[in-house]
C-alpha cells in the first residue's frame, strides 16, 4: 500500500506519576486505515493525544512524513498536517456550522482560508446547515462537523477517536463511507480508535490492539484473522 507517514517507536506517556503507555510501536501509511483497538482504559485516547501533541509523550521516537518530531505543540503538529477529532467531538456549540469549519483555518496560511468544496460532497448535510449553531445539531451531525472541521486543515494524518460513539446507525454508515473515500484518495493516513468491532474490522488495513498501555497484538488485515482479533479485543 502507501508509504509510511507516521512511525512511532517505543512511545511512553505519563500522567503525573502514573505511566499510561509502555513502549508503543505504531505505523500508519498513506491510503490506509490503522485501527487502534482494545477495551476501555487501555490507553487508546492517550496514544492519540501523544501523536496529536495535546499531551506530551515521556519518551520514544516519533517520525511524521520522514521528519523526526522532538517536542511539538498541538498547534505546531496541526501545521505539519496532523488533525485530531477527539472523543466527544468538541465542536463550538454557540458558533454556526460555517464558523466551526472556519476555526480550522487557524493552522493554514491566509491564502488557504477557504472551505474546500469537497467537504460538502463528503458531508452534504453541512451545506444545508451552514447558518445553524453547532449546539443545535444532533450528535451524529456534530460528529460529521468535527470530522469536516479537521479536513479543512488539509491533514496528512487524520486521528479519529471513537467516531461512532453514541451515534445513530445511518450516520455511522455515512461516516464509514467518508473514511473509505478518504482512504481511496491515498493522500492521507488515518488512525482510527474504535470500540465498534465490525465498523473497525470493515475499514481497517492494519490493527494494533492495546492492553494495559502496551501492544498486545499488531499486524495487517492479511496477517490477523477476524476471530483472533475479536478475541484479543474482547478480554
């Protein structure tokens, strides 16, 4: 498949005195979806926070598109092409859909301050709701808005944390179609943290299962059988 865009080796992370991640290795390639799986509390969100710069890692190597990342803020990483859609979406409820999308401009040069038309091809509902406040959208529509806002930043690496959580099935299906479309373009690598097994398994090209902050199972779709993966994430 595509070339390696993200390479993380031996990543560790602490919250205060507690070590949360223990030597994580993770790879994400252009044109692929890398699924990070495991039960609650194993460190999946912490891993995304470390990759996005929202929580500094304690140790380990991190390369993005061949460039070694020493210490970088979330804003600096966003400028380098990392987009993070956190669990809970974190849209601005009192801003309109248009204004929410425009917050993505903050890491782009002024000449690129426009919403790409393909955003509305991926999320047609948002075009109808540009003047509506974010807080007035349904949970599923807010999730679509959060992903769209991330895409406004023109990312190389898209990090999605539990995009199906608490969302009605028809929108889960739409989000799956958007992820497939982005993968097919081959321009970005996608890291998907997901508890909904069938959704993740249908989309994933490679899988990393965490347990107690360490990698329990890792491999590509051709290397890991469905039953083995299901058992690994069910314990």
